[in-house]
């Protein structure tokens, strides 16, 4: 799917390395981050939002890339309009470039590493809140979904907003990313599990799960969370999985 493919390089890409892993940030990443942050209010909130999204997605993708490297698969991280990707890089082996062959269990751990990296960041933030004399509370989101809220006695409303936004991005979107919808991390995990259990028909079964789960999350996003973005995103992914399913059957 083009939405989740690394975009072509441009002269305006930001490039750097982190832990020897190449990072490339496409200019549309900044544009989309600003657009999604526009509802946060003034320029200061928008800029902080962009920084939080950049750091959170970078840490998520670094989780994938570092575990890839642990299994001998070099990778680079690309941040783009739809989020980010940890892209495997070929290795020079036997006189030619080749991709590293990974076991299904390793693929599952690689997929888990991204959300787990975000959960670790959120945990560190919560530890910092408690260390600063603040509190962590479990409150219902939209009256239904349990959610973690944090309060700090220092820094005023802006600091509390930064903390809550960090938790929101890394916990809520980490959990969303684990839904069994392809090509999200949860979709990759589900596909590997189904294929391991049923090598002949596992891919088809995982696509059906992706269709059903995608449609369900889209409905929840629209009716419960009042999020048109979630509804459109997961509706699109459900349709893409259904199209892949038809092609797989044919």
C-alpha cells in the first residue's frame, strides 16, 4: 500500500543517524504533524505537539530498527506523512546484496518492539510525574474506556498538557497500533501467528481478521470516540485488506 511505503527522497529531507541507524524525515511529515496539531490552539502548543509526535514516532520506529539489528538485519528509519517505517536494508553476503531471512518468532518480536518502546517512554514519563510529587489516575475516557491521567504540582497547565499528550500518543496510539489490522504492527503479528498455525490458509484467515477488526475500530472511532480520522483510517485499511483478500482468493 502506497500509504505505508517509504516516500521517494527529496532535497528537503532531514537526515541524521541515531545509534548508527540512518534516519530520514520527509518534509510531508512536518506538514501532517502541524495539520493534526492545529486544533491544539496557539503556536506554542502546535510546536510542542510537533516535537512530541516526532520524538514518539522516532522512538517507536527505533524500537523496530534496534530489534532488527539485534537479529542481524540492518535497517533505516523513515518518517513520512502517514507516520513512520523501519525499512530493512540489504546486506552484502556471498558476493551480492541480500536480505536477512528472519524467523516468524523474530518477526513478531520486531513488530512488538515499536509499541513496547512507546510504552517504555510513557512509563518513564509516569515515573517522572510521581518523582516530581504528582499523581497518576485511572479515569474513564468518553465515559467508557479506562484512561491514565497525570497531574503535576509544578509548571502549570502547559506542563500538564505536555505530559498528557506524551501519554496519549504513546499509550493510546500504541494500543491502536496493536489491533490485528494489516499493515499495522498488530496486523503483522496476527499474520505471522496465523501462518505459523496454518501455513496453507493462515494469510487468508489473517486478512479476514484484518477486515473485521478494521471495520470494528472504524465504527468505534466514529460512534464512540467521535474521531473522523480513526474512522477513515481504519475503514481504508479494512477495504485494503478486503481487496487483498479477494486477490489472495483469486
